[in-house]
C-alpha cells in the first residue's frame, strides 16, 4: 500500500513535470533572444557594476544605461554588418550557382593555394573547386536567409532581447539566489558552478569569440581598403579560421595577397601585407590581456568544434550556444571531484 504522503508526492511530481513541459513549449519560440540576453548580461556584468556605482546603486537607471550603451556599441553595428554580409553571400551564391566562377579571381587563387598546401601531405588529392564552392555558398545563403527572411520576427526578437537584458541586469542577483534555493545540491556547489560558468562564459565570449570577431572585422576592413572582392564575406570566414590552431586568419589573407600580386596591384599587396601583420597577426598579443581575464581556458579547436556543432544543432544562435554548453560541461567537470570527495568522506570519515 502506498502511503497518502507518497501518493501526494508522486502526483505533485507528475503535475510539476507536465506544467513544466507545457511552459517550455509556450516559451520555446522566444528562448533564443532570452538566451542571448542572458549571455550578454553575464559578459557585460562588470560594466553594469561600474554604472551601478555611478548611479548610486539605483538598479533601474544603471540597467537602462547599460542596455543603451550595449545597443549603440554592439547591436547596431552588428545589424549593419549582418546586412552587408547577407548581400555579399547572396551575390556570391548567385555567381557560383550560374557558373560565374572566375578562373583568375580571388576564389580560384584561394582554392589553388589551399590545394597546394594539402598536396604537400597528400599529393593525389585534388579539390573540385566549383562543386565545393556551390555547397558552401548554398549552406551560407540558406542559413543567412533563415536569419533575414522574417523581418517582423527579427524585430520582435530584438525587442524581447533588449527587455530581457534589462531585467537580467537589474534582477540577475535575485534570479541566481532563486536558482540556488531550488537546486538540490549544497549551496556551496551551486555557487561554485555558477562562478565557474560565469568565468568560462566571460573567457569565451569576451575572449576567444570577441578576438575572432575583431580579427574578422579587421580582415574585412583590410580587404575593403585594398580592393579584394567580397570583404565582409571573407571577413566572416577569417573570423572562423582564426579559431583554428596554427592557421588563423592567414588562410584567408595569404590567398588575397597572392591574388593582389598576380593581378599586378603591388601597392595594394604591400598595404594588405602590412595591414595583416600589424592589425591582424598582432591582435592576439594586444587584445588578449584586456579581453581574456582569469578563468577557465579552453583550446581554440574545441571552441571551433562547439561553434560548428552548435550551428548544426541550434541554427544561427549556435554560434554562442555551442561554446556556452561546452563551458558549462567544463564547469561541471571541475566541480565533480569536490562532490565525489565529500561523498567518500561521508561514507568513510576516518
């Protein structure tokens, strides 16, 4: 016979699970902007704390000011760059789809450069440039089209993200306390997990990803100044490439230099070479001390894999969701020995 108390507990757990599932499906269409707002709130929290001191610990004005600055510095430029990237990607897709693959252009130069590097290790491998470029262009255009296809949805998501960011900044401390209170783990472990996740997110978002995006932007700016076609598109490729160990954004810059040299644009060649060395190659040494603080360090290759897997699983938001999930896993790995030690000690106190 099941006791009344146990029966009530079972009923309560079933009811809670059902309502939680229903709530999840209600919130599901808006999880992406809320998730992004939470990440931005964590990454910008030190800035918010400085504003909080300026506003005399008044949370609402400080949160409003922080959101305004974030919109001005991050969101507005991101929209303009995204629109430019979308236009170049669609132009690239249309040219490749209709067979307008230039035999002497930058694309052919880049593919030949990559093929030569591969043939050093595997001489029999050849690259079907046209076919691979069609696949790449189709994937890029398809993903970007998903982002820009519904202007109204983007507007709603942007507004929701801004509102969510305001409340995360203003009420974030109370939300964390509620999560700690609901967790069955000891408060100490909850606090350690939260600290390590925050540290990992800051290290990745304000560190590796920020540096990758800045290097991509610098590459795009250099390409635009020195007349390399589709600068925004190749700047985006450079941002991804900068996460690959020992290769970096030079996998994009080197073919561009070769293209300028063979095209007889020697002044542009010299200018882009100097730009690449000064602004791109040295950016790690200049930016890293400011952007990467103490915290969990992850190999850039793992971050790259988490980005690619996140994009495959979650779509465009996977660019952030993948690395955040990886950082959460690493945080749990670091906490695991502490919990197991406590369990062993409780079983064998002597």
